[in-house]
C-alpha cells in the first residue's frame, strides 16, 4: 500500500493533468452540441469496431460447432432423400411415410489416410465394426461416390478407392440412361473412363455420369462425374468416354458410409 501511495505522490503532476484534461473534455462535450456530436460519432465507431472484432472472434471459435451441426443436418436430409428415391424406384410411387420404411442410412466418417498416386489406391476411415460398418458398404461424399468398404476392424474401415484399377463400377449417362462400366486407367486422379456405351447413346460433353441400377452396393443416381471427351470405335460400335470425376480425390475429408439394410438379404438370395 505504501508503494502505491509513494507512486501517486511522485506522479501527482501527471495525474492532476490527466484529471483536469478529462474534466475539460467532459465540460466541452456537455456544453457544446458540435463537440458532443463528434464525440458520440467517434464513440459509436470505436464501440462498433470493438463489437465487430469480438463477434468475429466468437464466430471463429463457433465454426467447429456450426460445421458439426451442418454435417448432422446434411446427414438427416440425405437419409430422407435417399429413402424417398428408393421408395419411388421400388414402388413406382412415393410411399415413404415412417421410419419403418428406411432402406438406407448414412454414417458419417472422416478420411484419415488417402492414396491417389498408385495404380491400386485405398482410403482409411475412422469408423469400424463398433459403428456398424460392414464390408461392401458404399462410400460417398457430398460431391459423389468415393469407393467401397473392403475391410473392417473395430474402429477403422479400409476402402477401395474409385482410383483403383481393380474396381469396376456400373455407371450410366443420366441424360440417356445408357450404361456401361467405369474403370480407372491409373493415370490422372481427376479422370476415369466409361466403357461399353453403345453408338445410340449419342453422348455430349458435359453430360452427367451417375451410378446405374445394376448394383447392390451403390444406389441408382449417385453422381460420379461429367463427360469430358469421347471417342467411337467404329469396329465395335461402342464409345470410350473420358469422365471428369466429381470428387477431388486429392483433398477428401468428410464422407458418408452408406448402409443398405437389404444388402445382405439380396446377396444371400443371389448366392443361392
């Protein structure tokens, strides 16, 4: 306490000047309209800037929470939309009315390892059997298909990537419904090749390539990519189509693992 008093005594002239300066400002602002207006404008500007900065800081720290909420909402919407489409396909009309009609469900996951420079590429997800992940589940992102679950442990899933020369996907041109096989040739991570499209398809640059209906793993109509170029083999009468993939496999992060509740039943029936 003695040190504080000594400090004030030593600097009494400075404190006296500061006190008188503040008092004079107060008197000027309260007795003169022009100065009062200027001061209020300045105060409002400072206060507004401070609130803006504070709000920006709060928004930054809320981003993770907001992203999580958006991801949850996207998952819910995708579940409902996929099941509506499935009911339309199976029944010819919309019969989706309750949770008992649920055919597909989405399980959120993150890519923790991703290869795209080899001929046979795989991804590792941070979900496994503890999260009800099984072999042969399809993996998609908000942009399009990613691959198929090939192996599962308690907490992780190994996914064969669309950028794998061993993987062949049933795909079709959305505008014409002509289908063929999508295969990666082991070159660019941005392009794949659609084979066995007949001459009658009349493909056009920019047409959308989606998953076909001849698959138990991928539902019909999931985006794969877009036609970049095509060439007709006059001897066979089939096109070879270069497809620009909808997904950027060099920057995958958040994905959905798609659970088809009827998959095992269908597989068992085919095996019989």
